[in-house]
């Protein structure tokens, strides 16, 4: 057990593993049939177990647990169903945005629902604004005591199943990133329309949708914090979101390694188990080393966050390393299993497809390496000046 884990964390892990076993039999069909409604049911089942709003404070209807606990749930879910884990991550991005930017009245209005019975979505990305999030074009114009939002969102996880959307829009376009504001928008609000549900390579049971906002009127009371604070709210939420990708990647890697080791012990070629061949041993050693390194990095960053320390650099490092580890480990696992690994009989091929999104969503590996470099250079400059 890593030193970051206390007994309460192990209890959370046990509960998460138990519910993951409930989801496991349906996971292949969720993927094959793109069964978004089953994923929604899975999320609501987490609500019944007080896991859906695991980091929502108790006074707002949640469990009030820490980031480490949240990542443990993601890790266990990702071992059996990457689609459910990804939708759970996206749901918690919406929760985090409200927790970061919401007033006490807003938290009391939205968080209890998101902790139990409502699914959230984080609507930032647009057709012309992915990595360059500051370039969003969606507009929000003040009219009396309301804002009218017009624009299009793209690749929104949970878009087809969400009840509440945290929507980012420009209230002062001339200010760039400083002109972005964040709003909570109910699914049934007139003018909000769900567009195309994307067909994807992986996480096929997690709904990814276009969202059209056509003169959507929301009350002033749904603006988070104040005008111009949307970008910092989004970036702070994404720090935790990047740790979430780390938790998902660690779970995916552990499962693939477990299957590969078991298969290598049992598969006999040339009269002996393939685990006895040096080439396979080298693969397994490298897979195990990278998986453990990703796990330590992920939970160290979670511990820092739980101590109230800034994690922008660490979150970027975790996401880059853990997501690329998951790709490597699942790829090597397929190679060890050979033809069997390529077939849907084993979940490794699904894990490989699911893990590919990890280096793209919530910040590409390329932009996150830039963030890490800038954080390091800034720290070095600060040291030089001191």
C-alpha cells in the first residue's frame, strides 16, 4: 500500500471495486452498442452509494471526501469500463466548476442534485477552440436580469445524457480569456439543443455530443462568481480533471498488466510458458515499472491537492506520463497475447482503444509538456531572482 492511502481510502477502494464488479458483465455491450443510457444508469448507481458526489461537501449533499478517494474510484471503474470512468470524470468536472466558482446559494441549489440524481457536463470545447480554449466564440449577452447565450459546443462528454451543463461563453470578447464567463444551464432550457452524438474509436459508451445554444436565456443567478472569471474556473477544474485521467490510466494499465501476466504464465509455446522467455519478461518488467511510476506520480499529486497546494505542474506531468503509460502497457499486453489480444474475447483491445483519448482530452500531451516547461522555467527564474 502506498503511503498516501489511509484506512478510509482502502474502504473507498473496496466499495468502488465492488460496484465495478456489478458493471463488468455489461461493459462489453456498453462499448459495442454505444449504450449511453446504461452508462447513465451506472452513474446513478454511484449516486446510490454516495460516490457520484464523492468530493461534494456533506453540507451540500455529498460525501465530503478527498481527491485521493475520488481517484481510487476512477481507478477501479477504469479496470472494467472506461466509458463509465470517463463519464464520471466529466461529471466531476462540472461539480468542480460549481464548487470553485459558485456562491453558497448556487452550491446549495446545484450540488445536492449532482451528488445524487443529476448528471453534469463541462461545456468548454468548440469547433475552433480545443487546446486554445481562450478562442471560444460562444457569446453571452446581458439582457436585464438574464444572460442570452448563443454558440456551439463540440465533443462534450456526457452531452447526450447530462441534466446540467457548465457552459463557458464570452461576455467581453475584446478581453480574450479574461472575457470568458461560466454559467450553469439546465438541459430543458429553451434553445439548448443536443446535436450529433459522435461515433468514436474508444470510450464508446460515453456520450460525446455537439451542443447548440440558440438564444438560450439563463438567469443572472446562474453566472458563476462574476463576469470574466470563467477561464480561471475552467483551468482550476481541469487541474483535477488531469489527475482524474491519471487515475483512469493507472487502472487501465493495472488491468492490462494483470491479464498479460496471467496469460504469459499459462500460454505454452515451444514446450514452456512464454513468461519464461526473456523478451516477454522484459515487456512485463517495463510495463510494471511504468505502471508503478504512474501510480506514485498520480497519488502524490492527489496528496498535494488534498493539502491545499497548487498542482498545475504536477497535474500536467501526471496526465502526460500516466496516459502515455496506459497506451504503452495496453499495446505491449496485446503483443504478449498475440492474436488473442486483438480479439474482443479479452478486454485489452477495448482498454487500448479507450486509453487513446487520454493523450488528447483535457489537454493534449503536447500542450501539457509546454505547461510543465513554463512552470519549471518560471520556478528557475524565480530562484535566480532570489
